[in-house]
C-alpha cells in the first residue's frame, strides 16, 4: 500500500478485501447465491472507500504509518458493522478467541480494542521490514549518537517492533490480571451456587419441517437432557423458532379447540409436566411502526414460561436480517425491487422495540435472537438493563455449513468477555455451546448437524460491570476522532505548503519585475545622459572648418 502507485495500491487493497470476504462468507453460496453476490458488491464499495482513505493517510504518515493504520482499521470495521447493513464478520480481533489473557481486554474497549492491537502488532512488523526498503529511521536521541553506526541503525529500525511489543506486553499483563480475578470469582460462585441449563439442538429447520415432528424431537431431546442431569434443571432452552405457533393467539378461547390450538395445549401440558422454566423461540403478534404508522405484524420472538405454564415475558427481535427477515426500504418507492426479493422467500417480521430482561429465580437474563449476538453494542444494552446471563437462540441450520455455525458462535463469544457475563447458545443446528464470563468454551457441545443436548452448569456470580458495558463503543469513537484530527492536520499542511509555494513563486516574480524595472530605468537614465551631453556640443554645420580659418588669417 505504500510502495506501489496510489491507484495500484488501492486496487490491491480492494482485491484483498473481496478475497477475504469470499473466503469468510463462502457458505452463503451453499443456500443462496443472491446473498453472496450482495455481500460481495457491498464489500467492493466499502473496501474501495476504505482503501482510498487508508492509502492516502499512510503515504502522508510515512514512517509513522504503523501508528495510523490501526486507528483507520478500527474505524472501518466499526463503520461496516453499524447501521441497517451492519455485518461484523471478519473482524481481525476475533481471530484470537482462544488466547484468553489477550481477549480479556474486550471488557475495556470491546472487540474494537482487540482489533486495534492485532493490526498494530502486524503493522509494526511490516514497517520494521519496510524500513530497510524505504530507509526509514526513528533516531534523534543523543544516546544513540554515542553508539557505533551499525548498532545505531539497528536500534533506529527496531522502534516499530519495540513499540508494538511494549504495547502488547502491557496489554497481556492487564488481561492476565483481569482473567485471574474473574476466575477466582467464578470458582467461588461454583461452590456457592450454580444454574443447571439444558440446551437442546434438534438438528432441523422448524420453518420447513412439520410442526408435530419438531415437537416430538424437542420433547425427546429434553427428556434425554433431564435424564443426563439426573435432576430437574433450572431452565430448558430451545432454539430460535423451535415452537413456531403463536401461543397467545392459539390459547384464545375461540381457537384453543382448533387443530393448532390442540398442539399448543400439548406443548403446554408437557412443559408443566417437567416442572421447570422453559425458554423457546416462537412467533408472536402485535403492532409495529412502518412508514410512520402502526400496522399489524408478526414477530420473531422468544418466550419464557414458568413451571406451571404461565407466560413470564416475551421478547420481540429488534435487529432483523436486512433483505432476509424484512425489507429495509420503502415497499412503495422500491416496489419492483421488493417484488423481486419476495421471490426468494423473504420474511416480513415486525421490528421489536424493547430490550427485555427475563426474571428467573436464579438470575435475570436476556435472549438476543440469531445474529443479534454478533453486535457488541446491542448486546451490552441488555446487560446494562440488568441481565446477568446471555442466552442466545439461533437457527443456523439454513446455512448447511458447520463453518457458519462455528463462526457465529465465536463472534458471540466476545459478548461474554465484553460484559463479563456467561453466554449460552441453543441452536437448531450450528454451535450449541456454553461459554463462561472469561470466554472459556465448556466441553460437551453437540456435533454440528446432529441432534443432541448440552447440559450446562453455569456459575451465577455477581461480577462487576465492565467499562465496556458502561461506556459502549467509546474506543472506535476515540479512533474516529484521532483519524479525523490526523486527516485535518494533513489537509492543513497541504494547504500551507501550497500557499507558501505560491507565495515563494510570487516573491520571485516580484523580484524579477523589480529587477527588470530597475534595469529599464537605468537604461533610460543612461540614454537621457547621453542626449544631454550631445546637446551641449556644437553642431557639425556651424563648426568652423580648417580652410576658412586659413583664409581668415592670410594677409
């Protein structure tokens, strides 16, 4: 990006972005080529803008570019993860999910702080290598001047790597301290109190299988999990959309005797028979805002049922998948586009309006649905409202790829570390997993694309609120300020150099004009003096000749 010409550097940067997007998201093509194409087009636009900014700023920064690159990169990842089209797949910081001391820093700056450190360390190495090519030196100290030239040059070249190592070492020291203290709190909580949760993975898409078959599978797996635990669990968690019938609708007096009403009664009878709390994905109805007015909508929801079958609370999914679960544009202004997307089985869910915290006797928890758990700020708002545990329910069966489920689960892992809260995931198929507050993955997850259960024993600890939970995305906001100030300084410097150059050119022109004027004036003065001298002499016609003089003197 620094060695090549600007256009070629931007081209290589965009090429890298598209290649990375295809490698990370190739599984989209296993079920829907339209989505893969949309992601590729979106990434082309995003990386084109990003690389134009990055290349220009790196060239302006020169040998200090290794400090600029991490800030720009964090702002880019933050921007592409925000808004309606936010898609936080492929963030560099998530690659370190197994490095527990390192990822504890997410409790301070979120995943964005980890993203910054990963890019900084790699940029430091790149600039160290580049120093030999571009002749960069970071010297200037009087102490270095006393060293031999070879030793001085070696130290001057190593400044980026040394600074990167210093930042990384300090970060690991802080992370190790946080990890040690959190583990001590969790160990004490495991001895005092724990919450037993049965997570069910039915290995089927509830939207496409017969509801009766789905219910039979869920009941059988739940019984297996309770038998494995050997006692009544504190909570049974079914995945997203596991029981798709609208409970409030079909338990109404007018409909409870209908076919679907009898199935709802069967479900509720089973739930009461196990005598514990049950959480399931479902469908609910209500009203939502659309084009400035309230309209009737169905919602992708989660519902918590008490031991006697009563409804404790409902949550309507807020962060929907654009062009998958809803159409984010005006259906009237973009009617032709909307008609085209309807051919690809787009859902039309309503958008939820409230982040609900479910109240359980053991601990309060919240249920971000499906890919809601990959958005840091969205999840931390649940915790800020009082959730002490995060229970995600997903349906990753549709991807037909274990890679997607694994990626989804790893992205969700960082919500546990950021907020220092345990995270449980119940998936239709994908990555059903239990993750503690330090990001450690518990053993026993069912194999992807097989039916199974996971009995999670969760330590219910009263852990302090993290800095990230309180302040949210403060780090990328700070990075945006740094990038903005650096960009402003570069622009001011460019304007200053351009103006000073013009002023220098103008002064030279003025000096040349003055010189010409002085030469012209001196020439005119010399000519005037010559004219005056000539006028003072007698003319040739009136001057006496030699012959007249002789005649006048002859007698």
